[in-house]
C-alpha cells in the first residue's frame, strides 16, 4: 500500500511530466555479440513521456573546468544527453539491451548507455546519440 509520501512523489512526477515532458517511443532491436542491431519485428514499440535534458551540450567548461579529453578520460563526461523517466513508466517499457529510444519532437534516435536511479521515483537514462530522422 502506497504511503502518503509515495502518493505525493507520484503527483510531483506527473506535474513535472505535464510541464516539461516530451513524447518518446521505444524502438525494439534484435542484437547479438559482434552483430549490428536490427529492428525486432516480434515486439511492439511503446510510447512514453519523459523529460529530455541536453544542457551539457550548451555550456562550456569555464573557471578551471576540465577539457573535453580530460573530462572523458576521468569518467566525468556530463555532456551526454539524458532522459528523466518516471519509474512507473519505466516498468512498462520492458527494455532489452541495444533497444533504442526515438525523441518524437526531433526524430533523433538514441541508445541507452546506462540507467541511474535518482532516488525520487524517477530514473535518469544516460543516452548516446545514434542518428537523426
């Protein structure tokens, strides 16, 4: 049974998605070891909402910041785009490795490089750009 805090967390998440959210769709892919991923005809695409964040592409390293090479080499590359998704949405996606996400506003396609729970009922999907529509 959800606690009042869980219900409040869900309400805040829904309000954030309503205000800042965009529509996305999964692109199910078949993949194997050393094989290029191809669309999986047996699974259907699932639409969902999330908050897209590409602020790392728009700010520069300043005031003693790391250069691009140093940032990547020490594992602190925050320039990759990210997608914040409500955990309730994430459970519907049934994602497999190498599946892709399409941002419907631009048609851009991304791979998910890793999932990072934020501790507030949402998960941050770190993305890797694949292609434009």
